[in-house]
């Protein structure tokens, strides 16, 4: 989970993930096109995303395509954010009970 949070901490990496979300299976050249960074920087960011298992590279002939892997994001959502969601739901239930108890009959 730490690797996913580290990967998501950088806006440039989030932008690369967004580009793959909109059009999955892009080459390095395609990902570099229009990016405000060098090819080396894109490669560095892709390597970090691969280490976090957020991007999966697949060779198709002589082309290396990069695909978004949403599984780690889902694991973070269920493992990290879901417990906070339960706290929020409990707070709303408690608020509703307090309002109902203080409502005039």
C-alpha cells in the first residue's frame, strides 16, 4: 500500500495514470506526446508506477504498451478508505438519532 501512496503522491504520475485511464495501452512515445517533461522523466515515472503495480507493460511485437492496473487502487480503497467511511456513516446515524430524540412530539 505504501508503494501505491508514494506513486500517487506525484501529480505527474497521476497525470500519466489519467492518460492511461482515458486511453489504455499506450507506448512510451504516445505518453511523452504533449507531456510537459522529458522522455527520461516519463520513463522514471512509469518505472515507479510499475513498481507500485499500477502500470503493466506488455510487449506487442516491437512495441511496448503500458496498461493501467486498477487493482492496487481498489485494494487501497477497501483497505484504507473503507474504515473511514464506516466512521462517517456511524456519525451520520448518531446525528440522525440525536435529531430524532430532540424533535418535539
